[in-house]
C-alpha cells in the first residue's frame, strides 16, 4: 500500500491544505494531515495545486515531436494537407508507436494525465497507426489515461473499405468513433453520417466528429448530426470538434443549435484557433453546452504549432476569447480540466477524496497566473505516483 | 578594445560561420575566423544565430511584472480600463521607474535589444511615468535601445493641459509623439489630430498613433492621419499601432488605404490579437506597407497576458495569420527583427559587419523552429557584451 503526503499546497488557489494519497487515489485533503509510518512526504511549499490537465483533442499518431525539423511547403487547402500527410507517412515510414509515446510522455511531464487522441484510419495505412497508439496507451496506462478515436482523416466515403476499417478499429480497441466534414470532405452528408452512425450504433461507442465546415454548410451538417443523435438515443455520447460554423452564424441560429446540443448532451471541443471563427464560449456555457480544449495537431505535417502544455492551450483559449478578468481566465482553465474530464467521461477526476491522484503543482499565486505564466510544473503526480519534477520526467517512474 | 569571437553558429539557419565582435560591433562574419590574442572565445556549438529581437509596441511604464498578482475585475469597455488604470496608479503608488526596469531586463534576458515603449502622459500623473522610463532608458543605454513614445492614454482633448504636457514630454526627452483614437476617445477627430500634428511639427518628432477604432470609423480617422502626414511632409515618420479597421474593410477600400500608406512610408504595428480584426499582413507587405510586431501591454491592469519574449510574439503572429509554411513563419520572425528595426529607425541593425553586435543564440534547426519552439536563449549579446546565458541575465553585465 503506497502512501504519499503532500504538505502545504493551495488547491485551485484556495487556503493551504495537505493532500494524502493512498493506493493511487486521494485519501484526504485538508489542513494538517497526519503522515503514517512509511508514508513518503513532499513539501508543497505553498504551491498552487491543480488537478491533472486534460487534453481533449490531439493527434498523437501523426506528430513529428523530437524528430528533425519538417520543412513545411504544403499547399493551403484541407485536401492538400490530407494528401501530403498520407504520402509522407507512407514514404517516410513514420512510426506512430514511437512518436505517440514521445508526445504522450511530453504531455505527462507538463501535467496532462487524461488525453483524447484521434488516430488516422485509412485504406493505405489500415490499422497500422492505431496499433502504434494502442501500444502507447498500454505503456502509459498506469499514469495517463488515453482515449483513442478511430478517425477517417481521408474521408469515410471516398475510399471504399474505410467504414469496414473503422469498424475493425473499434473492435480492435479504439474507444471512440471519429468523423469528418460530411459535406466538404465526403460530399454526401446523409450517406456519410448514416454510415458513421451505423457503426456507432452497432458497436455502442461514442462519436467525436471533426466539423471544420463553415457557416451555413457546417450548420446543415450539425443539424443532420443532431437529428441522428436524437433518433439513435445517443444522448451524452457525441462530441463535435472545432465546430467553426457556430462562430459564423447569426446569434439566433446559433442559439437554436446550442439549445438542441445542450438537450442532447453534445459537447464542443475547441483549439481556439486565432485565425478561424470559433464557437462562442460564454454563450455555449450559458446554453448548457460544455466546451473543452485541445491542441489539435502538434508539430506535424499539418502545422508546426501546438505544445503538449495544456496551460499554454488554456492561455490561447483566454487570448482567443479575450478573457482578461480572473473569473474569466478560470473558465479557460476549466476547459482543460474539469469540463474536459466531465464531458469526455474520464472517471474519478478532480481534487477530492476518492479521485485518482493526478496532481500538478506550480508556483503561481492564482489560477489566472498559472494560465498566463504557464510555470514549469514543479511536481506532477499521476495515478498516485510522482512522475515529474521541475518539468522533467523521472526516469524510474515512467515507462520508455 | 574588447573582442569576442563566437564560433560555429548558423546565421538565420544558414551555413555555419563565426562572428567576430569588436568594440560593440560585428567586425566580421564568416567561416573559420581567427581569434587575436586576448580575444574572448565562445563556442556556439551550431546554434541558430538571430539578430537582437525588436519589440515594436509595449507599455513598460504600466507593467506589474514581478509584483503580486493583480486580480482583474475591470469592466470591458476601453474607457473602463483607462479610468481603472489611472486610479490604480494614483492610489497604489505604482513605480514606473522600477517596473519599467524590471520588464526591460526581462526583455533583455530573452534577447530583445531594441524596444519602443509608450508612456502614459496625463494631467493627473503629469510626466511622472515618463521620468521613470527615462531613468530606465539611461540605465539600459549601453545594452538596449529604448524609444519612448509620449502617449496620451486618457485622450488628448478631454483633459485640458494634456497637449502642453505632451509637448513638454518631447522636450524632456521622449523620442516619439503618441496619439489615440481621435474619434472614439477624443470625439473630435479634426481638432484632435490637428493638435497632435501641431506638436509633432513644432518638435520635429515622429508620430505613433494607437488606432483601435473599427471599420469605417477607423478608416475615416486613418484618412485624416494620412492627409496630415502628406500635408506636413511627414513621410516615413508615422506609425499606426493596431489599425484594427484595416481588417474590417472590404478588400478594395483596404488596398486603397494601404497604397497611400506605402507612398507615405506609414508603417503598421500589430500585436496580432486573436480576438480582434487585424490588418492583412501579407496584403500589407505586398502593398509595400511594413508591418512589425509588439506585445502591447504586458501583465498590467489592462491585460494579464503578454510576455517579454519576442519569439513568443512571433509565434502568436504566426498563429493569428495562420502562417504554417517555413517561408511564412520567416515573415513572422521578420516582424520582430528586421522589419521592426527598419521601420522604427533603429540603426546599425542586423547580422552584418558594422552592425551593432546584438546577437541571440538558440538551439533550433531553423528559423521556423525558433519561432514555434521559442527555446531558452542560450546566449544573448547586447552592444557587444554577453548579457545572458540560458535565459538568465549575468549579474555583472547588466545594471540593476
């Protein structure tokens, strides 16, 4: 029975408290806790305590993290990027197992203990990338919970056999079924979504659909998605990633869609891109639609940007939505902590007894300062184990 | 005669070279340079070499950098922020000398050797904040060139006596005359701009005008500014900060304004805010209008965001303009290096013989990687002197 007492930390900036960790869970949280014999003790020194951070949308399988710099000369259309990547991965022998593990470890060093990643499934690679990320999920299991989305990056309808591969991916162990722009990529939204929902229904798995489509087109696709979510009783099991269209629509139209999403428990995942329209964060929350944050791709052939630091993502959310007041910045943090965990159904999450002991200590006076300054993680505890100090993973605590 | 040889660095990512520094200037740059007797030698180890970074628009005098966290509960209108700040500074005894020095030092540690800062001038504080920043400018003189803009943060017309104070500020040593939203803040654009240009004409100083006004209102003010720039022969002496309106206008209208700006040598300074319209960067450059980058405020009562790291600002410019290709990201870096220095008339700038030896070494394969990864500055040389290593200032090289 492993025990750890962390003394004198400020949970979310509140009054100082101690945290007792036992068997991977928070056993107690309060002032002046007692350390039993044999209990390891860490001095928190008044650091701010956050729960493990949550990455809601990334692509571990396609990252070039730690590899030589990739000279990006790719065209600007979505289809240029898709085709370029598929060809690059085929030609370069890019290793999804090694790369996803490298990035997952980088996330852990910076305090991310729960993570949803979309893995490319296509007729060229088959389930190869999935196999790599499944390996990483197994390797990290005790420390970092990874949800895998089987994602048809090259479209569902364009390449016959893709639907079957997605179905196999779920059978093989992917947690969630992914979708992509039923109008703009698949060109046949009804047939595309029917095929997608049919797999989800058969496998009883949740859905996470990339919806980049802007304005009226995106709203049209969203309407079709919501109709199927209701018809198949998939309340609480559908996530929309990006949802740029919600940032384009007139207020009334947007609010009507948000009301339907709230009623169906459909959540929104945003990377808060500075160069695109984004769903209206505060209006979403007022309407009862949970918004969570994610990087999207990190250092890959699509984009050189992104970082495995979810405090940086919270800062970018803050900047995108012009959140300047402390209470607003706490909303940005919520997108990469509680809102993320709740809507992606990560269990036993939080800073309370019985929660999994996923803890992050930073030198910051307030939650807002933690988001804005993104201090080096002084200590990261994952599943009850100390895994990183001062931003660096402990080699003996983390699998390679 | 001080000499320094830096061996094996890659200027802007090019082939490895050595840099010889003599009497504060770059004496030579090329392969296998010879170190004379008594010359200090630094091993660059193949690091990427950048010229000193350029901050084109910040507010050193109002920062809370290094102070206790400021709980921001301020209203969202521009006038709320202006009034809150003036009252806070009056009540708290906020020290512009100490604070501007703290932030200037933080900029230097991260490789910024040229900097333009706007200093609040108003009838309540008089020239108090200016005196503080003048002190910092003197202190940093050998290492960091600071241009001071005398800035009417509370408006020029609303508080009688402000124009006289601005005039005195220039006489006292401010380098540039600042302006602010002649419609939205002053409410009388013709009288406001006439008063402003009259001071500039009398003092023969350049202008840098904050123009937050959106759409047609901003375009109207800009038109008045350009007309006065032409009439007074102030070609090459006017900068527009923010210029959000240029991001709102129909393409034709925008291009007509850009053509006039280019002909008059009027430059644009952007912080590339993710939550506002921004001038179209690439269209500006095509039209011959120089765009440079700046933080705007850093950690002050207006905003908790911002960072004295101009590579981070370049990254935010890259994100705002969706610059993903390597050649595009080089444009983002240009905004905080050459374009900044050229348009603000910082002299002897660059990586060439006779330029001031302001050098930044980072571990990155390419310029794009330096922008995206923002590595710790391995070495910073300012005015020929080594001032920082691994992100930390050398205590004996930098005044306190």
